[in-house]
């Protein structure tokens, strides 16, 4: 009985000592940030919204979404380029320029280029869906890199 009680008491004692495991995310000069709509300078109709949504998701995942600083910027993309013979695979490129602003002051700026590959589908609709997923994947990777550059 004593062997079972002793570890339980030790666990209760250690739980109350104030230690906890956390990975707090802190932006430069701010604790939280919102994401303004990104200017879309590409031929992709929803690319600015896709990048802004990826940044919002990453901020929420890190617990840093909310009033404070503002992340704004623009996005560009290149035309899909074939990476395999006969157009069996393609690569899309994405360029994100982002700024972290606290009030009217730009605290940090970052330019990120990401590429993503996709395989052509059996028809144009499937290929278009795969291209869209590749752009979302690149936007998510770019959002992670931007936030890494904006941390303290």
C-alpha cells in the first residue's frame, strides 16, 4: 500500500510547484497579431486570401492570434512549369512579401519563396484541383517561414 501512495503523493506535490511545459510564441514588439488581407499580384484569383488564411491558421495554432500587431503584404505566383516529360508533373512557385506592423511602424519584413509540385490528373478539372492544393501547400509553408522570421 505504501509503495502505491508514495508515487501518488510525489505526483501531486510536483503538480503544484508551478512548473508547466509550454512553447509560447512571441512576436517582435507584440504578443498577438491579426492578418490584413494580402494584395494579390498574381493571376490566381484567390491566392491573396489563401496566404492570409494560412497565416491566420498558424497564428491561431501558436496562440498568438488577436489584437496587437498587424501582418500585411502581397503575394505573387508564377505560371506552372512542367517538371516531367509530356507534362506529367508541374511545379508552382509562390512569392510572399509580408510586413509586421505595430501601430504605423514596420517592425519586421520578410520575403519568402516557396515551390510545390503536383501531378497532372486524368482531365483538366482534376489537374486544376491538384494545382490548387499545391498552391495551398506552398502558402502554408510560406506562412510558417514568415512567422518564424517575426518571432522574438
